C-alpha cells in the first residue's frame, strides 16, 4: 500500500497586471466612471466649436 503524500501549496506574491500601453491606458482613463462628466463636457465643447465655425451657424442668426 503506497503512502499518501501531502502537498502543501503556498501562496506566492499576487500577480501584478502587465503594464498597459499608452493607448490602452488612455482608453481606460477616458471611459472610467469618475471621469465621465469631464469627458462629456469636453466633447460638448468640441461639438459647439465645430458648429459655430461651420456654415450651419448662420441658421441661428436673426433675420435682417
């Protein structure tokens, strides 16, 4: 009859996440919930600047 062997498993250091690349890090920063209001504000500002610099902005002028 073979002897039962006891295997003891020790926990090593916790695995660290691999370092992220620049674009991956930027994507996670922009999509994090804590930054959503800032990202939304910058996007709305960009849309407003694009609108006012386009010919479509003449539609909001009062008629002469």
